[in-house]
């Protein structure tokens, strides 16, 4: 069931990225949120984070937040300062 849910989330992210009506920012945010949910599922179900101690759980959550920030921040910066063609 987890594998099917991950496949559905991946396909949903691809479909959302192809929708032009959402705009660049909203589309990118939606895709990153879907990817974060998918990553959380990988951490909890595949890697067994919920069976480990609380420290490992908080460390995994911190890593997900940092990775999301590293994905969002450069995209936001480029969209604000980049030359528009």
C-alpha cells in the first residue's frame, strides 16, 4: 500500500507540474508539498523512523525542513532577481 501511495504521489506531482493554470510559484509550491509528503512517507514507513527514538524522529523532521528550505529559497530568489525573457 505504501508503494502504491508513493507512486500515486509521484504521478500527482508530475501532473501538477504540467498544469499551466497554477502559475510558476503556486505550481512549484504544490509540487514541493507533495514531494515533502512523499519524503515523509519514505522516512516513516520505508526507513522505520517511527520505530526509533524521538531524537531520530526530530532529526528526520529537521532534515526535511532544511531540504525544503534549500529547494524553495533559490527558486524564490531566482524568480525575484532573475531576468525575465
